[in-house]
C-alpha cells in the first residue's frame, strides 16, 4: 500500500498530491528527498530511504516535473517502478498543453517579460479544476497494478513445489524390506578382538602410571598387555629448557638504566640551537592574517592555465583542425566528435546522451573518482538533460558542461560550516551555569593505517597555536610502536616555533600520554578531564585564565574498516568522550577504496556508538592527505563528499607544519573538468 504520491514542479509548486495515511501528510518524506537527494545532486540513486519510508521518483525534464511515490520501507511493492512510468506517460499525454503553458508562464515571469496582470494570473493557477479528471484515472491505474501484483503473488505461491508423500501404508512383504549387503556385514569376532586389544592397552597404561605414582597399586604389567599394545614403550622425557643468559654479576643501577633510556628525549636550550627550525616551517606556505588577527591557511589553487578550456572548447574556438586531433579513448576530450552528431535543434534522448555519458564517466574515473560515484554522477547529469531542447553544437556543449559543473558544485558544496575556529570560540564563549565546568573543544582523528593522522594532527595543532589557542594532544594510539614518541617530537618542535613574533610557543602545546597497551577511550577521557581540572584549579593557583587548554586533539590508532573489534573500540572512544568533531583522515590516492572506507567507518561509528550507550555519531568532516601527489586527479574529494555528505575541512600537501590548505569548490570543479 502506498503512503504518498505527488506530482510537482522543480520550482517547488505541487500540482497534484494524494496521501493515503495521516502520517505521510503531516511529515512528508518528499521534503527530505528534496533537501538531501535532489538538491545535493544524488538523483542517480535507485531510491531514497528516510524515517521508515522508501521514496522513488522520476523526471520529465522538458516540462520540469517530478513524480514521487513514497511507501513503507518494510513493504515489498513490486509495481512502484511500473506505476511511476505509467503516471509520467498518462499525465503528460493528458495535460501537456496546460503544462507547457504553465511552464512557459513561469519562465516569462522569472525573466521579467510578463506583464503585471499576466504575472498575477500565473500565480493563481487552479490546479484542482485543471486536473479534476486525474483522480479517477489514478485510482483506476493504481487498482489495476495492485490487482496484477496480487495475481503474480498468487501465481508464484501456486507454483511452489511441495514434497510428495506416498499414501500407501508400509508393507509386511519381506521382498519390499531393504536388504543389507554382505559387504556391509560386520564380523562379530573381529569386534570382540578389537575390544579386548583396547582393554589390554588401557590396562598397560594404567600399570605404568601406577608404578610412577606414590601409593598406587600396580594395576597392570607388561605380561597382561596385548603384544600389539604400546605398553612396552618407555615414556618420553621432557627436554630441558634453555638456560637464561646472565649479563654481568650485578643488576644495573638506576643511573645506568637512565643512561640507556632513549624514549624520553631531554631537550634544553642548548639543544634548541641544533634543530633546524626553518625546515619545519615553509615561509612560502604560511597563511595570512585577517583584520581580526586570525591566522588562515592558504587556499589550494589549481595551477593549470588551460584548465578551463578543455578539448571541446578549443575545438569551438580554433576551428576544425583541432577537432581532428586524436584524443584518448574515453576521455572528456573525445566528446568533441560525439557532440558533432548532436547538432541541430532537437530534443535530447537517452540514446543521444548514452555515448556522451560513457565518455564522461571514463573521464571522471581518470580523475581518480571512484567507479560507482562516477556512474551515479553521470546518471544524474543524464536525467537532467533528457528531454531538453538544444539548438546547435555550441548549445549542446554548453548544456552538457553546465550540467556536469552544476552537479559537481552541488555535491562538493558544504552543507555544514567548515569554520573550526568559529565552532571553537562559540563553545568557549557560551555561558554556562556556575555549577558546571567548561570542557575544552575536542577533535578526534580517525582513519586507516598509514594515511598520516599524526602528521596532519600536528599541522592542525600549529594552525590552532597560531590563532592563540592552547592545545593538548592526547596520545591514544597505544598500539603502534613509536606513536607516542612521534607525538612527543611534534610537541617539542611546535613548542620551539614562534607565535605572533614570540621566540617560542612553550606552554601553548602539551602532550598527554600513558604509554602503550592502555585503553584508548580511558586515556582520551583522562585528557579531557585534565584540561577541565586545570580550569577548575585556576582561581586557587592564581594562573591566568588564558592558560587553560582550549582544544584537545585526540590521536587514534589506524585500523582497517573491516576489523570489527577495532571499530567497536573506536566507537567506544566516541561514545564515552562525545568529541565535538570527528574528522576522518584519508589519502588522495585512495581511488575506489574511498567509498568502502568511508561508508564502513561512518556506519560502524553510528551503529556501535549507539550500542555503547552514547548517542549516534558519524563522521563530521574529512582531512585529505598527500594532496600534492595527485596534481589534477582530485577525484577522491568528490568520492568522499558524495559518500558522506560531509565537507572536506583541510588537505595536507607537504612535510612542514604550514603545508595545510583549504579547498574551494570552484577550484576542485575546475581541476576535475580540465582535460
């Protein structure tokens, strides 16, 4: 049974709607569909699921119509696709003149070509009278499809093979009883001999044990044992273990142990001069100071001068000789010859766009976009172009490029704020009751092994220090050897770098660690409590309030997305500490693996964090590393954003603390569309 069926214009006007349940009318899933699927460009999905509903839709692009059907997700309605196709065909066939006039008036009103009286008429369309006969047609169509589906179900049930039972009673005729073959018969004498041999063997073992034991009777001996038994074999002696080697005659003293302990590197003022601090900061990569004194990292810029002019545009501008230049098979540059067949004023069909979309998909995959994401993006672009009229080669080129550019822009545009400084300052400045202690802003970095979580965490720490914030780094990677020492080196280096003209940042960054093999969730909780405890001690200690920790950066161990025990441990850390931001760290070279990693990380965090007693938490943003190794193949950004719907906050592009960049949507789209 359906819950909702509606026909609306892409501009938001509902032309006709039928609700079958009160719940569907009060909280329509169509609004969620528009916000989270259509606006974000996810039109290539088979269906959309929200709040227990499954929603399917289809478009009529030339009339700018959207047909939507919603039903309960637990129901298996096989006729929904057929219903949508029939609705689209019948509705357009019956009311096409009215719809064409309606759409034309909307375009005229939006362009300002409509007079005031005509504009008033356009806003008072009476859809109830216009579609008065549609209710009966819809009811008849729906009943027919439901009856057909019911007949199909009955037919399938009727053809289920059932086991046949022989109604004849068992016969007493000896000829009908199964006979045992002579080969299957067992010699009873052989069984008796085997049993006796087993008894003799067990008796022999008991005798040997009795002789070795104290106060036990000699139950059996070799005379009573069977000749074939193993009672006569002597017992094996255990080999003597390897003796422990001794180093010297005396145990090492405390001073000797301290001299051999290199895990804690002692740095003083004399050692600071031996470090090349200029190698830790790239002057050319430093960000800029705003008028408010905030330090902003640089924007990543696409450096190719010909990025905006692909092969198609060059063909149009320079003439036919360029069009004959061989292009790579399947690349976007090969679209020039394909578009040549789409000249003239005509309506684009699926057959016309099929080779174009295939070439577009190959181009996106060459830009390192995951295969599944490239297919969905191209399907969405195709659905938006089918039924549109084009007036020539230039118009076709512009239409396809504009459709692809709009789709990529919608996907990459952040739906939430990417301003971390604003979020941090909002939390630190928000008023609290006198009985409640203020917690520092906490950020958890998660990801698979070897993507650069600790390195890029230190870059984020440098950015926060430059903005006058005091940072506590929690070493929660208690598994990887050297993880704590790596963070200790970063903290030492960051403490020696100046902030706003100061000679060093000592006191601005600190490491909280408890060694290896400990519970990561407990260490993170202790680190957050450590910052809160320091804040509560400020009045009694006389320390300035500016010295408390503003931000806690939580470093976690890398883990594969399929390792359920480790994912449960990570979800426990999230559920126990409830960090303000969860950032997934992935690399730009990941390709198709980005979809699997992000999907499983986000799903595992949501499922296991809710099961651990906390609220459901997923990934809040991404940090993409090794960005400087991919040139214009920046498709990983598109794949990651498409999967989660969350923004990319930073990208890492070097080995110094200043090699952190912000992404602008226009630059990424330009790089993806470049030839």
